C-alpha cells in the first residue's frame, strides 16, 4: 500500500478501506507521509467526500492516534462544548465560567484559528500571561480548584487532528463534512468529558453554508458520539453574520466581558441557549432549573469572578478581566455607509478574512498573531442606516488595512427593503431525533 495509490483512489471517488485510512492517519501522524501528499488527499476528500463508513473509520483512526484521557477521577459531571467555528464566536470564554458556576466541571481543550474563523486559544492568549499549555497535572488541578480550565490540544490528544488541523487551515481543506466530523469527534471522544454539546454553524461565516448541511454534519457527529457512550447533542445555529459585534482576539475578550457584565445581545442569547441545552443534557437539570442557574451565574457577578479566577489560575493577569480598559487596541478607523437603507446581507467570512489581513489570523502555519487588531460591527442584519453612519470600526497596526477595508466595504450590503432575520438556532439534535425551532 502506498499513499500515492490512496490519493489516486480518492481522486476517482472510490471508497477507501479501513486499512488505507489507518495507513494515512498513522503515516501522517508519525511523519512518514509529508504535508504535500496529505494536502493532496485532503483536497480529494473535500471534493469527493467520504461514505459514513469511511467517516467513522477516519474518526476512529484519529481518536486512536494518541491518548484517551480519563476524567473519572474528578468525581463529577464533566461537560464539553465544541463549535464548528465562526466569526466572533467567543462563546467558550463565557460558557466555561458560567457552567462552572452551575456546578459542573469544564475541562476544555480548544483550538486555534481555522481558515477564516478565530480560535479560542488565540483569544485567551491575548490576556497577558495566560498559559494555554498547562501540563495534564496542572490542568486537572485548575479544573478541580476553579471548576473550569481551557487549554490547547495537548500533544498526546488526537495528535493526528493537531497536525491535520494546522495543515487544513492553510490549504483550503476545511469545509468538508467527513474532515470536520473526524477532527471534532476524535478530540471530543479522546478528551474524556461525559456530556458534550456541539454548536454546528451554518451561513456566510461558517464552513456549512446551509442549515440542512449543518444538520447532516450534526447528525453524523451525534451518532458517533452516542455510539461511543456519550451524552451528546447538537445545536444548529445561525452564522449569517458575526455572532459578536467584536471580531479579533482582544476585541472578542472585551465582547465576552460585556456579556458576563449583563449585556443581553445576540452573543448572550446564543450562550444561554448552549448553556441551558448542555445543563439539561447532563440529566441533572430540567429546562427551568438550567435557565435559573444560568441567570444566577450572570446576574450575581459570579461568572465574571469565575473567569477572573480561571485566568489567574492559568497564569494570566486577572486585573485585565476586572479592568478591561487595560487592554491595548490598534489604531481605530471607521467605515461609513454610502447610502440610506437596510443592512440586508453580511458576508461574515469576509469580516474574518479582513481580520486575518490586519494580522489577527494566520495565512501560514508560522504567522504570529497580532491580538490588538480586528473589527467592531456597528450594524447587524436588518439595521436601518443613513448615509454617513458608521458601519464598522477597524483596529489596526498598519498591516493589511487597505485589503481589510475593501473586504469590509463589500461584505456589508445595504438594500432598499427591511428584512426578517433568522432565529439564533435552526434545530437541536440528540439521540432522540431532531427538534426544529
Ligand atoms: N473545529 C474543529 O475542531 N475541527 C474542524 O474541522 C472544524 C472546526
């Protein structure tokens, strides 16, 4: 068997055997298959897809490429949440402390930016001193003491995904149902939590363009997780526009601090939906109790204090959480509306791409991120604007400003008619089936 034969086979849409999939995953993980051949096979998978059996085998091979973490020693319910990625999707930063305040453990391994989307780990690293590379012992110590911790994927947890994720990020091979399923489910099954809520996004800022495709991905992941004995559910949520008004690493931390401070915007509503579903999924809460626990965590200020506690426990400077004015941002520029009308389309991926041009995301694996840049939206879908109104603000340090400006001008479309906006969620799916909103 050679990798070339496997690439040729997928090129003509043939089904790969379990052995061939294992050969690829093992060979790429141990370095015998180089990036260029892996990229070629990944592109063939993006273009020609995989059967359910191949997707299951891919997930299984990636899961067994490293260690499987046992969290039973924590002695409580351990929950996890994973988003398929979007623009301004900083929900983990709020969910971890909120859920910890509700009495469940959150031991979360998160990712870096992928394609045009931002990553939780990059956002957390914008807090001075915050360490996302704790040892396993330190990680569990923080989880036990604080109730939540968020770190990057450890070297031993689904290492196949760690390498493939970085390669897919820079080779245009992200948007594929089998590759996303393998990537997410290998990590979720390896990371040892017992209750998992997947947030599967659709729209112009997501890897799945339509709610139907997002539902298909969600159903596959829920099926694999249920088979593995997890309590697992998936929300299909709207990413037709940035989830938060803030897009960029430091900026998204600022957006989360507003939500934990009580601001009830779209980001807040989605965080609430995910938290309540997840708490109900644990079997320890009914919907009303989950909602009350969520509300109390925010209204009492306990969730904000818990975030500061987590930041401190992970080596970060918690004074930034309590005094957000300490964060440094780039120079501000505005983009103005050129006409009167209603915002009827936002190409959310281009807001993410604009952020990458400013230095807030990676174009190559080696790129170093500038945390202080990004975009703040002043409008959302449906907003009424007059000529000269501010549509958004750019924060920059001189890099990529013109490209970002061009992308943003074209990404926010103003039409003549008011529009109806989507609900936060399209559907929820678990082992009992699909519930449409
Ligand atoms: N998030 C992941 O962890 N993997 C993907 O492939 C997409 C989103």
